[in-house]
């Protein structure tokens, strides 16, 4: 019977390569985490983990894609906080954040940095606030689409500055960063897993970090909180999911492989160098379930206050 076959299949899982879907363009912060994690999980799985980039609509297209995949453990989703903002921003994202997936666990938490093209006039947060307010109809803000982490931070920035900047959406913040480096767009709020190299390489102007504590790898960057925006804080947590109805032994195997991957010293070193915190203690289904349950209403509240409607 299919139940028996399912059990047999689950017992020897995985017998072929696994696809890890990243719902943003290659080369961006989510992709950077995914590729390092795929490598770190390989030994425990005994199979390669192939990263597939499926960008668009703030990550909801790739997420919906995984919701529809066969529940056999061979398609896994690496997504972040956008998983919990999408319910407030998309009337029909083609999946249900609470019903379409089995959670595997939390992965990393990544702070964000507010950066600009290298010739943007303001030189610090105070000057940035004045400049943006005076030029609010001219300043452009890049993001990775409605529902992306960069969109969430941009919404918080607009609210904090009392402006509604022209937004330029991209398939991920890798292409957004290319345009920022090319001085085609003015501002971007993006994760340290993408911005660290450009900040330390002085290829962009950096104003602040969005964590309440300064980021050790970017010690000269003040927090938004200490720069006069009390309580301005957003950390981009990342999680791993598989489609609903994936057999429990397969879920268990993936949870164990995730935990071993997060314990990998090379993975930990790489994440530390990019300012990311590895959530090894929360790499389990319950922690991710609780996180989503807490985050969906939290961000719904923020978007309501900011007057952002679902589309
Ligand atoms: C975002 O949400 O801004 C994405 O993480 C950007 C990306 O990973 O490309």
C-alpha cells in the first residue's frame, strides 16, 4: 500500500539530490545563506543539496512553488521573515502560511544596514534624515519586492522619517545592489550577509544598522536606536520548510541534517564574518512554528499603522 511504500521510502531518504528553493535572485543575502547551508548539510544527508533561485513578488512566488511540490523531502524552502509579512501584503499568495508547510526549523538571524550609493550627499543619519525630508520626491529606495525583508525595512524607514519614498523593486537585493553600486538608485536597506563586503570595501555609504546592538563586524556603524530612532529594530530570521504532509521520518531526517549543518564550524565562521547569528538552539519545528505565529500578527500591526494594504 502507499502507506507502506511511503514508510519504506522515508526510511532510506534521501536517495538522490535535494532541491533547496531560494525565493530570491542568486547572489543576494538569502542565496548567500542557502549556499553555505547547502554545503554544510551535505555530509549529514549524504546527497548534494542543489540551490534553486525562484525570485519574484517579494519571495512569494518561490514560496508558493514549494507549497505545491511533492511532499517527499526533495524540495525544501529557505525563506525568511518575509514568510510572516506576506499574509499582510498579498490577498492570494497561492499558499497558506499556516497550512501549506511543515516547519523544519529556524536557521540564522541577520541584521540589516541602511546604505546609499557612494556619492549620496548625506554623511550620517542626521544628515540623511534632513536630506531625505528635503528631497523626498526625488530620493529612490530599492527593495526586493513587496514582502521582502528590504521592503519591510523600507516601510519602517518611511514611517520613521515620515516620508513615502519612490520604491524600485528588484528580483532580489543582488540586482538592487548592482544598481546601487552603479549609482542608478539612491538607498537600500539590506542584510549584512550582502552588504558587509561593500561597506568594508567603501563601495557604498553606510548609515546605520537595524539591530539594537552594534554589529561586531561593522563596529563603526551606529544603530538606528542610538541614532535617535528609539526602538527601530528588525532582524531577518530565516527558516526552513517542506510541503505539508511530508512523512515524519523525512522531516526528522531534515531536522537532524539542519542541526548538524548549523553546528558545522565552517558554516558558523562564514555566518559570523557576515554579521549573522546562527540559531542552532532553535533549529526545530516548534521554534519555527512559534516564530511564525508571533510574527504574522506583529507585522500585520505595523503595516496597518503604516497604511500599507494587501494587494
Ligand atoms: C529580501 O528580502 O530583501 C531578500 O532577502 C533579498 C535577497 O535575498 O535577495
